C-alpha cells in the first residue's frame, strides 16, 4: 500500500511539474522577438476531396504577411473523387507562385505518398506543411522561417474552432490540451506528437530521416512518426512560436466524426518509440490520477490536493495557452471538460485498436 501511494503521488507530481515548467518556458519564449530575416519557404499541401475548402485556403495563403517573392505554394491533388483539381486549377490560374500537380505516380500510400511527390516540386530548403481545410494566420510563415533558422523540424499551435454542440466544443478543448502535451514532451527533450496542419522541416533534414519510407506502419503519422524518426536521428526539434502564427481548422461537428478522427490519430501512438510511449503513458496516467484523486478523499483528505492543483493548472492553461485553444472556454466548461477528458482519452485509445485507416 505505501508503494502504491508513493507511485500515485510521484505520477501526479510529474504531471503537475511538467505543466508548470512548460508554462514558464513558453512565457519566456513569447517575450523573445522574432528574427528579422525571412528565408524562402515552400508551402506544401496534400489534398483529397477538398473542393469546398479550396477558395478559403487560397485566400488565407494570399493574405500571409510575407514577401511574395520569398514563398511558393505547391498543391498536390491525391486523385480526388470530386472536382478538387478543377476547382483549384481555376482558383490559382492568375497566381504564378501557386503550382498544382497530381499525385498520379506516387510510390507510397495515402497522404505520405502525395507529400513525397510534392516535395520533388519544392524549390526551397524550408518546407511548411498545412492542410486544405485550414486557415494559416498572417504571421505563420514568419514564425516558420524563424523556427527553421534554429531547428531542423518544428511544429506550432493548431487550434480547432468549435461548433455549438458539446462534442465539438469538447474536441476543441481536448485539442488544446493535447497540444500542451506536445509542447511538454518537446520541452523535456522527447518530441512525441504534433499536428500536420502546422508543421515544418528543412528538406535536408527530411532526407536525413529517410523520409516517409520509415513511417509506413500506418497511413497516418506524417507528423508523429516523422517526429519519431527525427528524434532517432537526433535532429533539433523546436516550436513555431509567435503571435498570429497558429493554423486554424474546424473541430468535428458530431460524435461519429469526433470518435473516428481521434481513434485514427491515437492509432499512430501504437508505433511510437519506447521512450515516447513511456513519456506519454506517464503523463496521461498522471493526468488521470490527478483528475480523479478527489474520489479517495474519504480515505485521506490529502487526496483532494492533486485534484485541486490539476484543475487550477487547467484554468491557468486555458488563459496562458490561448493560442492552443479554439476559444476562451468558460469556467464551467473547463471544469466539465477536464473532468471527462481522461475517460474520453481511454475510450479513444481502446477504439484506436479496432479502427481501420482511411486517407480522406
């Protein structure tokens, strides 16, 4: 029994300490000015059945606050079933720095194959990746350029804007929490996960990892499993930091969409390295235990403390890590979402075991 209690509190302390450390580091990072020099960047986007999102994407890319002669956009249509190619072709016909290609002869399945085809058409060393259903903020490329001046691989904030439903708002909140975890892992020197909609690397660094050929255990994982390979090669991984540097997308609208998306993403974690799995397991177990520690307060009032600290951290993160969240959630929403999040995480992990992958 004493051993269990010690283990319990050690896990809780790890979780709480991790959150406090990343808060301190991120606060200091925000005070550092962006580097003035802007390097050329190739934006690379793989698309499949995204005709309804094309015009919004093009508009957001044209509104980027970055010298027009220092970036290009490579759009790769991965054999869409709708009119994505035709819609995109028309939208960029007067935009010489936008290139549209088809991934007809890709050598790898899914998005990774399409991205690899697109990389062959990228003119610059710095590669910035996002998705067709996303909206990069104005300073995104400036932040990408600054990050890649110091790191080989980098990722940034990718908030999800929620609909009105409970599940959509929870998905948005959960996404923010997961991004805080991603940042925590990065701070502790074990980059585990990222979101591909705000991801960047040097073309030479991509070559050093062996590219996506090393990540073919799943159709997904062009972000997480690529990080795994970068970690193995001891490449420098950093954060795309700065105001207006986030890439925004929409949260799932309903339960079916949410559980399908989360199970697919969580499935990638089955292929993490041993150290990544250990860090992930310890972090989320600490999250779980600190959330529900109050249940044991009948045995000892000390069990109230981990839960109180955990919820206090959640309310602080909600404000201080605003770039990770889709909106400023209320006190009651934060409390409810924190209370149910560990249970949802467990459900999503279980579902990931049985989910079949699909690139859409």
